[in-house]
C-alpha cells in the first residue's frame, strides 16, 4: 500500500482554497438559469443564451490574459481573480434585494466569472508547477480531481435545496463567499514567489503563443484534439439527456439529480487510485487505457429505458464514464505541466481552456439543431458513435522528453 504523501503546508493552503471554491461553485451550479426562469421569467431562448453566450464571451475576454499572466507573479493574479469573482457574484443578491436584478446583469456576471475562471486556472497551474516537486505533481492533481468530484456529487443537491428553502439567491451568496475564502487561503500560503523575467509589451503574436506551443508539441497536440472532441460531444448531449429523461421518460427532477450525483463518488475513488495505477503500470499506458475506456459509455445512453431500471441504468453508465475520466484527467494535467516551460504555462493553459469552452459551445449548438430534426435519442446516439473515434487521437507512444 502507498502511504499518503504530505506535500507540505503551502500545498495544503492551496488545496484548501481550491476545495472551498469548488464546493461554492457546485453549490451555485444552475442558480443563474433558475433565477432567470423563476425570478425574471425568461424564456428558453434567453436561458440558452445565458448558458452559452456568457461563457463564450468570457473565453474571448480571457484570450489576452494568458500571455499577460505568464509575465506576472501567479499568486497575486489568483487572488485578484477570486476577488473579481466575489465582487461580480455578490452584486446579484445585492441587486435582488433592491429589486434591480436584470437579465443583462446575469449575462454580464457570467462573462466576468468565465474570464476570471480561465485566468485563475492558468495562473494556478503555473503556480502549482513551481510549488510542488515534479515527482509529486500527479499526487497533487489527483487530490484536486478527487475534491472536484466530491464537490460535484454534493454541491448541486445542496444548492438546489438551499434555493428552494432559503431563497433564490442563497446559493449565489455561498458561491461568492467561497471565492473570498479562497482568496484568503491563497494569501495565507506565504513564501516568496520569484518575479518572472519582464519582456516587452504584449504583442499581437503573443496572443497565439499558447496555441503555437500546443500545436508544435508532438505529445500535447493529439491530446488537445482528443480533449476538444471528447469534451464537446459529452457536454453537447447533457441538455438532450435532460429532455429525454425529464420530458420523454418521465423522470422527476430529484431522480434526474440523483442519477448524476451518486456516480460522482466514483470520481473520488478513481482519482485517489490514479497515483497507484501510474506507479504500477506507467503513465502512458494509464493515459491510453483510461482515455479509451471513457469513450465507451456515451452510446449506451441512447438506449436509456424508463422507470426504476432506467434510473439504475443511467447511474451505471455515468459511473463508468466518470471513473474513467477521473483517472484520465489528473494524468493529462500532470503530463501537460511537465511538458510546458515555466514561462509558457499560463498562456498554454489559457489557450487550452478557451478552446475547450469554444468547442463545447459550438457542438452544443450543433447537437441542439440535430436533435430538433432527429429527436434527442438519435442525436445522443450520433454523439456516442463519434466519441468512439476519439481514442484514435490519443498518442500511441510516449517519446516526448520531460522538459525542465
């Protein structure tokens, strides 16, 4: 048995900050659509725009921030992004209390939060690379992954209950406060962070530096395209699955929430096992096997039955998908950090996040149109067949040297 490894006090503060913000984020999951529907009486088109346009514009805003972060100390950037998210989110309950809440404000807040999310993720990845020894990166990423799946399992049900019992902005308040606590935790890390070497003013060509790094790297390039296609297809089927379960098959909202919350506990187990699997079998075999395994589940959802059996069916399918993803994700995150030079980590992670959000938005729109012609079941089936192709984009061999 592998002993639980201590990564030091500074990592514990970073992990604590991540945990509190992750739980806050998932407590607030779905709060904006519910506010738009139940408080502002927005229609389906407006709610869809809130879900797609805000994050898409936020990703566009974040494009120049990645190269900018590369030449800044990362911890102050992380604190600033947490404070920006707190300020944006806390404006929602404030305006609600004053009777001034509007759809435009929800859209603006979603843009700010999306841009700050991408920038924070880029800065935190670069900071983690300098904080943790290379041999401990996989352990660190596994702990972040397990925390995220725990928050995913517990947050939405608790947030939904808070919305119903304590009022429509309760979960938004909790989300805002979580970012403030995260900022305090990051400040408590302490220690000196070296100031990056200053360069000339940001130029237009610097905006594409992250993408150039990805596309010219023989190991990252196939993984990048694999992630774009896989994540886009998986997320594109989420609203279609909601329509199929809640409208066509007659599942209740609590059953729908339960069907996705319980399997997330498998993500906790998978991410905790990942360091042991890699230690025994090697990084690349685990990346290849888990990346292939996660592609084998989506097609089954096209044949989802109704009733109690259907609820058990979707739980088993989601459990298999989530366990596979929870092993793949920390191995990918670790490999990516290992391959990136310190002065390009933030710009590359930012480019990766922007591309992922863009692919999800584009494929979600395409599959919404497809489902309008074919029905939700057929559209999910088409996505399931295409996902089976994604393992072909995984690198067959690991010949990439680890950069210092």
